[in-house]
C-alpha cells in the first residue's frame, strides 16, 4: 500500500516562497514519474508540475506557474519537492503529490498553501 505524505505548506505574503515536500512510502519511487497537483477552493484539481525520465531529467510546468515553481526529487529519500517562489494569491490551494501519469488510487492529505497580504 502506497502512502503519500505532503508537508511544507503555510501562509505567506504575495512574493514569498515555500518549499513543499512529499515522501512516498511503498511503491517503486525510483522509476515512477511524479507530479504535484493542487485544488483551489471551488475549482477542480490542477496538475502543476511533473518530473519524469531517468534521474528526473524531464520537468513540465503548468503555464500558471512556469518560471516560478521548480519540481525536483531525491530518490535516496523517496521524496519529491516543489520550490515555489514569487507566490501569488491565486496559488492558494491544497497541494498534493502523486505518481504521474498513472496516479496511485490513494492520495495523501495534502498541504495547505495560503498566499495573502
């Protein structure tokens, strides 16, 4: 049974930064593509960033976060990260990680990110 545990969220002012972490327990992390997703209040879940390929060499970002967010991974720690800079109020959401492109059935609890002045 795979377990996803996200952390690192919080409340920041516009322009601030946060670094999210997601630890994957179980599964075959090293060969799995991973993604960060978010769900804002009243909106559908959105794919924010993905990391795939041997050693995480291929990263893709949603247009809304391109140039501000960076996804990375540490296979030794079964962890994927999302560095978020220049945060905007519209980045406010609960952030989740999951396998990409084929998601695990179970999701973690997510981590809340609130960007507000």
